[in-house]
C-alpha cells in the first residue's frame, strides 16, 4: 500500500509522525528521516505547504523510526522536504 521511497504523514493512535517509507514487513513500517509532529498547527495548511511553514507547528526529528501498522489511523502522502530541524 505504501510506496517505498515516498514520504507520508502518519496519524497513529497516540501521536503523529512524518517520514520516508523504507520498508513494510510483518506489520511494521520502517521510516527514514522521520519526525514526531508534536503539533501540526492547521493541518490542511501544513499538508499543503509543509509542516515547517506552519507558524504554530512543533517538530522533533527522530531519524530512523519504526511504526506499527496496527496503530495506524490514517496516512497522507507528504510532498515536501522532510523536516531536519527542531521547531
């Protein structure tokens, strides 16, 4: 379902993360260049323009990250550069 090498914004049961899909296997999704999105700000604007451009967003890069598909609520393609700095 997820395209390897593409970036997505994931809403999980207890938090949100954005990152590039590297592998999907055994109910797990391995991401690179990932960031925890502590606060997305206005989600529609953040998805349109990128989380870094949203004034009230809070971002914490985590690097490599593995998420459980069982915790996944939904996902949206993320067509922007992935965040690299804490905001």
